[in-house]
């Protein structure tokens, strides 16, 4: 089984490392090429007890890799996890622009049926290539939750 984790910050990195430790092949994606280069070299930007060893072990085992190429990651992923930031807007609501941008990138690159999960909002959809759901999701930020 292969999963893609979109976003390699605190949530995405820990999620990806833990799935890899369970034997799942994981590709973590980020738009920050410098971060991806450092992660690929075993430089961990956050501290969580045991995380560095977990990441290094799974990189070495070939179960965990890092890329900026979202298309290749989603093409391989049976499950796609969105783990991008949702910082607060001035009014306190969640800024969903990063989720929208990630969804646009996934929709542009997806060629196989996958299940997409958001880090905090549950299952988005089970979809094929460029389904009407993606258009609705991208334009209206609507979610289908479990």
C-alpha cells in the first residue's frame, strides 16, 4: 500500500513517519524545496521524541521519501492525506486557502481512484480523475465528512 501526505510540517511529517513505521510506503510532499532537500538528507526540522530515529530508519528502509512533485505522489497513493496549514483568519475562522491550493494540485494530477483525507475534517471523497466533486471542493471548499 502506498499513501501520499501533502504537507510535511508537524502533522504531515509525523503522520508519514508513523505510517512508514507500520510498513506502509509513504511519500511526503511539500512545496518548500529546501525543506524537502533537508528531510531527504535526514535533517528533521521539528522535535518530537523518537521522531528523528523513526524517519531515518524508514528512509533507509525505503518506506519513506520526500518530494515536491505532487503529481507523482498522488499517482501512487491509494490514500492521500492533506496535512497543510489552516492558520486563523483575522476573524478567527480557519484560512482554508492552503487546503484549496493542495486540492487544486491533487485534482490537476490525479489519474487513479484514491481516498483523500483531511488532517482534521475527515474523508473528503473517494474519487476518480477530475470528478465534479473536485470542482465543487475547489470552488466552494465544501467537504463530505464520514
